[in-house]
């Protein structure tokens, strides 16, 4: 009898578990199984009954088959139903198998972007609230990132008051006041953002003008002096730029422009104009070893001895100067004069003219077309300028 009961229970187990899909919310009835045992060899018999309460959970659907394709014993199909308990118009709760319309509408309009968990705190005025830094953090910033104080004469020159040499003369004359007292030492370290500086009774602005860099195609007849008495200073070519400065940079003082190096009044071509004194000092110093390329138109016929004489160099201001290279350019049909390409790196006063003169030739016109790795743009007209970008400054040897 016990073996029959065990067999029937196993058969029932296997038949139930083979069903691939059962209704999600249907609970199988409890099944009670009983077993009895008796001994035939004994004259007295005893029987015992054991009861088991077994409940079956719904079987999981197969992953490779959709839920609606699982057939039950009756041949029908069962779907995965999710109950929704909503309150109807009559105020009573009811059960339905589809979500309410408001839920579908809210999901359709939901934002799929992941919100940023870190939000900046807003102050009452609407701006962001900066966290207070410790004294150690402020000290580290001041020592490593903040610009250190600079010499008074340099600050005056950067603010556009005058050149550095003229600024030193103003300081020596006692016309500069720092924090309420007259300062006559150009080497005094000052910070324009903190110190109160007056020049001839006028307050120096706290903000210094930004650094600007230009490449100018210098015309003939213009000098490189920044004096106001000079009517043909090439800095006059920047009048339109300075007039529109306040519109483009409101609240910032105008920069005081000057040239990097010089070209004589008869020489044309590339020259750099800026308000950055450190940049000008680095580029124009002989230690920079920047090569400068010139095109010289000469009168007469150029032969080998002329080229040899130029390449051997000449003495200028007690120093023997030799060019890096000398080359006779091919003759052009629209140019009657011979043209020489001469490259120098020292940049002494009238160096190219002295080299050509020492060879026995006479220069008709001279034009500079390259400084370092930066070449005069072919489309830059005479008297026009173009603002230099960081990549152009690197070609000029500026690493800052």
C-alpha cells in the first residue's frame, strides 16, 4: 500500500511540474497523501497514517518561449497579468489588468536623462555658494598660482602709462603715489589689485589690459617710434583698433602698444607689435637666436664674388657679423632688378644693408618676410595687421 501511495505521489509531482505555464495568480490546491504499513508475520497488526500538506508555487516560464505562447492543458493560452488596483469614479477600489491612463501619460512624458546627484547650493541671490577654503589652501594658491607682485615701473608700463624707461622717470620725479605716500623707487614690489597707485593725481586701474600680439606689414616711410610727435609712426596704423577697444572690452584700460625690435624707415615687411614687455624682451634679445629672412632688391648685376663677400660678413659696431645664408633668387619677368634672399640671426642695426654694401652692391628695396618660424602672410596687405594666436607665438619662440 505504501509503495502504491509513493508511486502515485511521484506521478503527480512529475505531471504538475511538466506544465510549462500556469496562471500567475492561480494557487494549486493542497494535496494530502497518506501511507499505511502492516506486518503479516505478526499475529497482531498495527497501522499508522502520515499526512503531508504540500503547496506548489507557479512554475517559471521558459526563457526561449514568450509567455503568451505557453499552452495549458485545455489548449488555451495564458498571458502574464499585472494587477492594478485603482479607485473608480464611484470612489470604490477595483482590480483591473491594464494601467490607468495617467500612468501611461506620465511615462510617455518622463525625462530619460539621468539626474546629476551633485547639485550646487544656491544662495538667496541666485548665485552659487562657494565653499570657504582653509588657510592652508589659500596659502598654497597664493604661493603657486597667483601672480606675484611686480616692480612698480613694470606695472606702470603694463597699465599703459608710459614706456618702462619713461615710467622710471616719473617715479624718480616723485609723481607716483603708492598707498598714500610718494614712492621714488622703481624696484618697489606692488600688486595693482591690492595697492592704491596714483600717477599725476589719477588712480591706476586695478585691472590691467590683456596681452595682445599683432603681425604688421609695415609700409615704407613709417618709423617704429611710439613718440606722439612722430606723425608717421607705424603705431598710428592701430588707431581704429584702439578706438573700438571700449566697445569690445568694456571696463578694461587700453593697451600701450610698442614694436618688438625695429625696422628702419625705408624697410618694409613683417614686424611684431604687442603690449607684453616680457615677450618683446625675449624675442628681440640676441640670445633667442631667432633667424630673420629678408628679400633685398639690388641695383646692378650680381655675380659670385658679391655672394662670397656677403657670406663672409662684415664688422658692425665692433662685432664681426656673418649671415646664415645668402641666395640669388631666380629673375622674375615683371621685376627688372636682381633679388637676394639673406637670412641673419643677430639682428644688429642695419645689418643686412651693411652686408650688401660691403659687397659693393646697393640696395634698392628691403623687405623682411620671416621671423623664426612665422612667415608674413601672403594675403596681408601693406599697412594691415593680424592678431596672432598661440600657435603663431610658438613659431616665434614664445613658450609661455
